[in-house]
C-alpha cells in the first residue's frame, strides 16, 4: 500500500507562505524594538560615559537629551516625507540611518562626537515607531486592528523592561560600546527584510512641505521637551525651564493657528474634532504617565532604597515584562471581538488596582509580593495601551495614516518627557516634608530616642567615647529617616499615578467603539 507523502517545506518556504500582513509585522518589529530599547538601555551607562569621557553628569546628560530632541523634531517631518515619497522607503532610510548612527556611537572618541552621533541616531529613530505602526495598521482589516496592535505592542512594552537589565550586564561585564553595536546586525536584518518584503505604497505627489509647520513644530516641541526635561535637575521655577517652556508654548499656539488654516498641514490639529482621537490621546497621556512613572520609580526604589544592582533590579522586573507576551494577544482578541473600549476599561481598571497596591510599598516589601503587583500592572498596560492606538487611528483614512501616526507618537513623546521630569521633582519635593515630620516625632518618648540613649549607655559601660558613639548612632538614624521619607514620597507619587488611572477609567466609559471603514485596511500597491 502506497501513500503520497507531502515534502516538508523549508523555513524560507513557510515564511514566504505567510499572509502579507504578517510579513509586514515581522519586518517592522526589528525597528520598533530597537527604537524603544535604545531609549532605555543607554540610561544605565551614564556613569560609565562620565568615566570614559571625563565628563560631568550635566555634560554626559546631553547623550540622552540630544537623542530625545532629535527624535522629537524628526517625527512630524518624517510623517510628511512618508506621505510624499512612500512609507516603505522613508522607513527603510530612517532604519538605515539609525543603524549607521548606532555603529558611529560605538566608535565615538569623545563626548562631542558621541552627542553628534546620538543626534543622527535620534533623527533616524524618530520615524521608526510612527511609520512602523502606520504600515502594520494599513495591511490589517479593521476587524483585526486589535490583533495588529497586540503584535507590535509586544516589543514596545518588552524593550523598556529588558533595556536596564541588558545595559547593566553590558556595562558591568563587557565593553560599553556593545550598547550601540548590538543594534547593527538587527538593523541590517531589518533593512534587508523591509527592502525585500514590503510593497511600494501610494504616494501623494501633490503634497507640499509646510514650512511654517516644520519651523514652528521644531521650535515648539524641542523647546517644550528640553524645558520639561531640565526640570528634573533644575526645578520647575528655574529660569531655563520657565524660559524654554514659555517659548515652546508660544510657538505651539502659533503652530496651531497656522496649521488650522493650512490646506496641507504638517500636523493636522483638526483631528481633535474627533472624539475618538481626542479621548484616545487623553487616555494615552495618562497611560504614558503610568508607564514611564513606574519605569522611572520602581528601578530607583530597588537600587537606591533596597540596594540592588541594575542586573538584580532587572531580574525583579523580568516576570512583569514577560507577562505582556500573554496579556497583549489576549487584549487583541478582546479588541477584535468586543471592541477596543472593553479592552481599555479592563486594562485601566486593572492598572488602577495595581497602582493602589503599589501605594503600600515599604522598604521591606517581599520581592514576590512586589512582582505580583507589577504583573498586575503589566496586564493593565497590555490591555489598555495598544487599544488606545486602535481608537485614535480608527477614523483615519489609509493615505493619512503616516502623518496621523506621527502626530500621535509626537504627543506620546512629549507626555513621556513630562512624566519623568514631573515625577522626579515631585518625589524630591514630597520627601522633604516627610523627613521633617519624622524628625519632629523624635522626642524623649519615641523609640528612636531610647535607641540612641541605650547605645550611648552601652558605649559608656565599655569605656568608649560616648560623644563619638552618639554621633555615629544619630547619623545612622538620620539615614534611616531619609530612607523612610523617600519611600513615603514614592508612595505619594504612586498614589498620584493611581488617581490619574482612575480618572482614565471614567473617561474610557465614554469612548465609542469605532466602526470599521470599508477599505481602510487596504493600500494600493505597485
């Protein structure tokens, strides 16, 4: 008896047989992951950069600031270029620039050269997220936008958690240059896949560059992001922060005025007439506040207050990062079956609950308990973050996806800069009154007073210098009070995040489930 046997197909044949939408998703994921990873992995190496280049912390901080500013100003410009010359090739050019700049950063011989190459890297990185998102949304039908959001959301949420761990390992055990070199092979593979797999999309040959929009958006968002970013170190009342923030706000007002009157605006502020767009932006700003707030606060809590190394703190955060691999596909299924509104309500409610649990953080909170709280937080982020993207872009026709996605990501970029700076200053400001209150409670009837008196008495019995012993014990107690004041300030910040998340839950109840538009998932290919 004979039977026909089906030859086993090779990996390449199975890969080529995938639907085009999956090929697009796989192709752009490389750029998305690198863009988000690079924004977090470099932070951990700041002390190393200071030592290598002999720079102060303020000077070395420009390695991060230069990248952020370049990324911010390039986002809207790349949206126009993609509209005019095609998303595929503009994305490939930006990914290629990011990859080459990464290699040059690794070859840096001075702080000045590093900052210059980081500017180039930021210019390339600014297009990766919005254009990658636009290409994926363009090839998925409206009924599968949740699945599309989940697909690209995995690298977006995983990268910030893996960045500090990977960066800490590289700095501690290998050469710091690997932080940048690691992007090169991934970028080359991404460029090759995009060039060979992605199809040419329609271009708008009549699109004209909006020069007032380019100039005003560059001045507005660069000034705002820089001014807000400096608030973490200089304070909100400093001349630099106030000056740049006021100038940026003036430029933003002028930008809105000119763009609303432009026939072909660089940034279409009329999109805010759509409730889906406006509500999704508001929810995304709150989610960004919660996401970057925890990414900023929890690692510092683990390292500064609990004494863990960057690698150890990264391992504590690892389970909550891995859970997103499960949460995102589930949220995608909920979006496609019940609509993004249901997923967002579930996600924000879970995020609020997790935030409330984190407000009970102490210096002795068991690691397992903290990990469970962070897992709940990651589930909330997985169910709320990407569905907000679906709602924001639901009413956007395919030919405008590149610009709208760029605008949406630009808003997120500004929100992330504000979140980090605001929480940094908020924690510092809150710690001071908490320390003062703890100091006031130290009186002859307090346990700390008895502890000092007993320690001095024991030193006297041993024949030791009692004044020296008293100074040492008091110094230790002051250190403990500072730690306690810091953890109280952290709880205040986490409570504030929780309040905003609760507000977002209420807001999400008024979000509409967008209807799919006929043909909105199609792009005319050449």
